[in-house]
């Protein structure tokens, strides 16, 4: 009896210690999963920030492209205006030369005319009288007078012509100066606009560089979070393996405790039977004077008790056999029983697989409701889990840990960490 109590106490303490360790492991798994979810949330935020900054960076690049186009257009306009300004400058120089030349011609003509007029008026009377007296007839006199009149008319016509030419040249000069002034103003305006565009382009380039630096920092943060998530996945897998090992040790300890309890019970039963046989033997020796009927009646009673105990043992054996047969038929109907496995979930996104859109390790396209990942069995192995049939098409988890594929990341997160009985169908 003392051996039985000691065995039970030792087994209970061992099981209790395993349960405590298992609970600690489950707590660590929960903590790691919480850290992983936090890192995934940070990664999602970092990716959203990267996407937003990429959009702003693209807008700035488009704006910079427009500014560069404007700058190039203004450069071409300024170049054309510079050419026009140079042409107007040359035109003004030519007009100035023409004006000086016309002025000189006008001045010379005016001086010549003054000399002729002065000569005619100073010597006009004598000359006219002499011309009249020296003329043979009136016709010659009229011809001479007409010649003098024509010379005067010619001088007057040429003088008017040069005056008009000077006016025309002055008008051309004024127009050219106005055009040149307009060109110079436009050139200054375009130059100022070009400077403004150049400053805007420089500022936009600085903003783009700033966004590039921010995007690079966010990408580094995303890479660090991805590494943290992968590390958390590895830690969770290790903790799950540890929990499974502790669970197996706990089951072995419970089995050993049950075996020790059963062995102690059989030992106590043997001692009690031996004590009862000794008591019966002493009682039989003391009661020698009893009648033969009582003796036979007593023997008959003992045989009946032995028969009843034998019948009960036979019934218990039959019940155990029936339970074993029922269990074997259930297992055979669902396939080969593999054990109680840990279940997790994943999807085909970059957070779960590093890069999105990958094929499975077996080369198939992962499909929700069909694809699972587990090592230790060949590809194509069909598993019955919670009434659903899955096919092993991927790797990434050890034997005893089944990773079930889902279409999206939210469903995979919602699945969490579970356990279930797993059967192999093929």
C-alpha cells in the first residue's frame, strides 16, 4: 500500500511539473504570436507609408518633368529673342547709317541750292536785263527764264524729297527702337521666368531626394520587421516543437503513472488474497467439528464466488475487446491515425512567404481547401483533418505541424494556432 502511494505521488509530481512547463510554453507561444502580429501591423503600416511616398515621389517627378520641359522651352524662346534682339540692333545700326547718309545728302543739296539762289538774287537784275538785251528775240528770253525756273523747281523738289526721306528714316528708327525695346523686355521677362523655373526644379529635385531617403529608411524598417516576423515564426515553430515534446513526455509520464498504479493495485490484490486464504485455512482448521453439509455448503459458496469473479473478469475482457475493435474500425474507416498535430495557417503574400505569388515546393499552384505544408511525408499525401481532406504540396513545417493554406492574410491570421486529430488516407 505504501509503494502504491509513493508511486502515485511521484507520478503526480512529474505530471504536474510537465503541465507547468507546457503552460509556460503556451504562454511563450502566445507572446511570440502577439509580437509577430505587432510586427506585421508595423510592416503593413510601413508598406502603406512606402506606397504613399512612392505616389508623392511620382507626382514630384512628373512635376519636375514639366518644369524641365518649361525650362527647355524658355531656353529656346530666349535664344530666339536674343537672335531677334541682335537683328534689331543691326537693323538700327543700318537705319542710323542711312539716316546719316540722307542727312548729308540733304545738307549738300540744301547748300547747293542756297548758293544758286543767292547767286541768282544777288545778280538777278543784271543778268535778267542782260539776258533780255542779249536775247535775239522773245523766244530766247523765255527759254532762258524757263531754264532758271526749272533749276529752282528741281532744287525745291530735291529738298522736299530729302526731307521726306529723313522723316521715313526717323520713323523706321523709332519703330526699330520700339521693337528692340519690346524684345528686350520680353527677353528679360523670359529670363526671369527661366530663373523661376530653374529654382522650382531645384526645389522639386530636393523634395524628390528627401522622399527617396524616406522611402529607403521605410524599406529598411520593413526589412527589419520582415526579419522580426521570420524570427518570430522560427521561434513559434521551435516553441511548438518544444510543446509537442513536452506533451509527449507528459503522456509518457501519465502512462507510466497508470502502469505503476495498476502494478501497485495488483500487488495489493495479491497480498489481500493471500491474507484471505490464510484466514480461511485457519478457520477451516479450527472448525473440524462442523458437519459435512456445512462443509460442502461452504465449499459450494466459495465455488460460486469464484465462478462469479471469473464471469466478471470474462465480461470485462469482452468489453475491452469490443472497445478495441470499435476503435480499430473507426481508425481504419478514417485512414491511418497519425496523432494530434498542431495546426497553423499561411497565405501566398510577401509577409508569409517572403515574396508574393510563389508556387508550392511541389510545383503546384496553392489552393485554399486543398494545399497544406508538412515535412516527413511525400508530396501528394492526403490528410483528413476535422472532416476535410487536404493534400501535402508544400514544405516549411516539421512533421507533426500542419500549415494550412488560405486565400488571404486576414483569414490566415484569424485561424491562429489550433490542434486536431490527423489521419492519413493514402
